[in-house]
C-alpha cells in the first residue's frame, strides 16, 4: 500500500482521483502523482507534464526570479529558455514580462520533440489570454502577438546554434546529474522521469560546458541551474577555459545548497 502526502492527496482530489483507491493499486505504487494527474504546480500555475518532461522542481522557481530581477529596467527583452522541457521557466518569465509591460522575444529550445509538444501545449494554455497566434514551419513554431514573439526550436545545444541576434539573457536548466549518481536517485525519479532530462554526463557538467562554449557569442548573460557539486572550485579545476571566457557568480538555493551560476561573457 502506498502512502500519499497531504499535498499529493489534495492534488489527486483536484483532478478527481481517489487517493485511497490509488494507494491500493500496485500500478501506482511509485508513479509520481504529477504523472498520474498530468499536471505539476510551478510558480502558482498548473503545467501539463508527461513522462517526456521533467516534473518542475521547487528550486527552479528561484531560477525564474534571478532571471527576472536582473532584467526589469528594459522596455524590450530578448531571452531563451534552453532545456525548456514543460516550458515552466520560460512561460513564467513571459507572464512576468507581460505583466510588467515589457515586450519580449522568447526562444524555447529543447532536444526532445516530445517535450516540445508539451511546451507548446503549455504556451497555448497559459499564455492564451495574450491572444497569441501560431504559425508552424516544420519543427519551428512561432507564437506571435506583436510586439512580443515566442519561438519553439528543436535543437541539441551541444551543437552550434543558428540563432540570429544577441540575447539579453539565456536561462538554462539542462541535465546536470553525474551519470554514476543516476542509479542512486529516488526510485520514482530514476524509473519515471526522462533520462534525457537528468543525465549530465560523467561529471554532470559536460552538456553545460559544450552549451556555454556554443552560446558565448549569442548572449551577455547565461543563468544556469546546476548540481550542488558545481561550485567555483569545480569549474577552476575541471573547466579552466570557461573561466577565461566568463565571469561566474555562484548562488545558493532555498535549501542553502550551491544551485545556480550566473555566467557573464567577458
Ligand atoms: C532538467 S530538464 C529541465 C526541464 C525544465 N526546464 C524544468 O526546469 O523543469 C532538462 C531538459 O533539457 C533537455 N535536454 C537534454 N539535453 C539537451 C541538449 N543537448 N540540448 C537541448 N536540450 C537538452 C531535456 O530534454 C529536458 O527537457
């Protein structure tokens, strides 16, 4: 029998599931509640999620705050959400910019086309009050409400990005867990959440390193969510070249763990 937390029970009831019935069904003994109901809460909104998208984490809300607070004095912002998954980070930022009367160009980028289908569904669901139009061009979708624009791009960011113009900032929550730690993750994480969203390679920083080298000419600022082992010493010891290309600031999360890097291009 499974024991749901009060928070989980409330979420299940909100979507008309009976927590007591599910608790006795072996099919649901380990399935994350968010995948059962197909939704996850993030920054006071409900986002669609499927097993093709990571379930947004509470720490990631701080990534949104850091990015937003660095850029509130501009009339127009050009930004990208890289490794967008459900789209929770970029969509929350888009809402905040809309509400602050700041127009924007936003690019949502992910390697997984399945995740991007969910990004698109969330954009339509959560930004529809802004009367966004949709155009489709192969794997590139444009959501357009003059003068703000949203573009969805399927791309592996370890390869060169063909994006035009300079971004004010790029926010990225790419996979950052070292490969050999994956087997030790919670059962419900390692067996239900997509590996492509978790596995950051040998030291957890391999995708992020390639991505930083690829985007350094495309933006002034990159705001990253990283593993708690990815601190200043780790970068100096393992990625000395990055130190010559970026100025780094390290920020702790709400659990007082090293979690974010603000990288300014030199
Ligand atoms: C940790 S999840 C973050 C999802 C979402 N941004 C969030 O905060 O909940 C990482 C995302 O990066 C994507 N990803 C993994 N490798 C990638 C790559 N090389 N290029 C682009 N996206 C990648 C995955 O598909 C996944 O959606």
